[in-house]
């Protein structure tokens, strides 16, 4: 079964429905939920890794680096 793992909850409903009709597993970027509907719950329960905690711990660095990359691209 193909799997789509999102890091956010933002996905167009039409696209999500298309994955569901094709019998793809869609893991959304929710912190709660089960391993079968949440990317972060899957990582925590199946892999033993707290991905949500990783993003919380490194959010300032990630934000700064992404901002720098975007500014360089837009110059």
C-alpha cells in the first residue's frame, strides 16, 4: 500500500480524496491521532522517534534557515 506522509494538515480535499480512492494511506501532520492517520503518531509509535519534538526543539533554526534561503532566492 502506498503511503503519503504530510508534515502539516494542509492538503486540498480533492487531492486527499483521490489518494483515498486509490487506496493510498494518507498520514496527516497532526500531533494526535493514531499511527494510521498521523505522521507524527506513526513516527512515535512505529519508529520510536518523536518527530514533533524534533521540530519543536529546532524550530528557531529551521525558521532562520528557511527565511535565509527564501531571501537569497528572491534577490
